[in-house]
C-alpha cells in the first residue's frame, strides 16, 4: 500500500460456530471482555468475527501475528494502531455486512448502513441535516428520498468518525454540498477547512449504502472482498 491508495475491504459476516474459536484466539483482553457483554449469541458471534477479521487483515498488511497487534482507542473512542500510527483504518458494520477502510498518513472514517424504511425520516432530516441539505432532500421525488437519506447519512457518519469526535460534532454542522457530494460546504471549526476533506460513496449492492471520508484525495481506490483472503 502506498500513500496515494486507499483499500476498502468488505464482505459478509457469517457468524459460523466453526470459525468462532479461531477468531476468539486473536482478540485482545479488552475485545474478549466486550464480546462477553453481549446477551444475544448472534451479536456476540458477529462481534468476534468482525474484530477477528480486522486483526487478520492488519496482520497480512503489517506482517505481524494478529494477536500481537496493539489496537488502542483515542479520547472519543476512535481506534488506532499504537505501533503503526501511520496506518489509518476504520471499521463499520451493519447487520451481517462489514467494511474496513485503510490508508496511510491521513484521517480516515468509513460507514455502511443497510437500507430499511423509517417511520419518521423527515424528522431525522430536520434534526441531522443542514438547511441546504434539507432543502435538497425535501424537493426529491418520494422514490428517491430513502436512498438519498442513507447516502447523506453514511457520508456524515464517515466524516465524524474520521475526525475522531463522533456525533458530538453535530451531524447538522457537517454540511455536504448537494450539488457535488464528494465535498463539504462547511465543517466545524475544530476540523480544519472544508476543502481539505473529501468524500467517496461506496456501492456495495444488496441494499447496503457506504461512504468513506478522509482529509486528503487518493489517486486509487481498491475495493476488495474480504472473504477472498482472510480465511485461507
């Protein structure tokens, strides 16, 4: 991987019992403790597999045993590699799908969401969209409102994850240009200048919306199936 490339790995979370122990063994104490807090067995299996797959992927890239990789969390919970801070990564999952984005020397965030109908979509728009975004969304035909909502939502989530501050930034203060959704009109002052940030929509099909945010542009984006390499 070079500094001009971003890798996006995605795939299905199978939660198969046959692989559970293999994933469990590579988790650190904090991850195992977190897994043990799940009351729902399926959610526990998914958590263990997702974080086991992340460690296996990082292991291939760093040429280190997966269980030896030190994943720490910053003040607001953003994960980072204690021994390889130059390698940025971000993880997102929804239902039985996961996505991991990786790049060098940047702030990086990723988010995926599974399509689902919401009762009060307009209420979420009023709360989480800025005036320009809401005006654009409200004039859309009804058939386009749900997919466009998820596109804006994942872009905003990816951005607040990239900054490391999370939703405390206020999603309505992270304003995407409706005419060019790869760029921002405004971002909170503590995040720097809006033109420094770039967005990328990621089409994963099957009703899954995805987005990535970073504080630099990339010359190449590699989209890869995580199942093709991690369990071999």
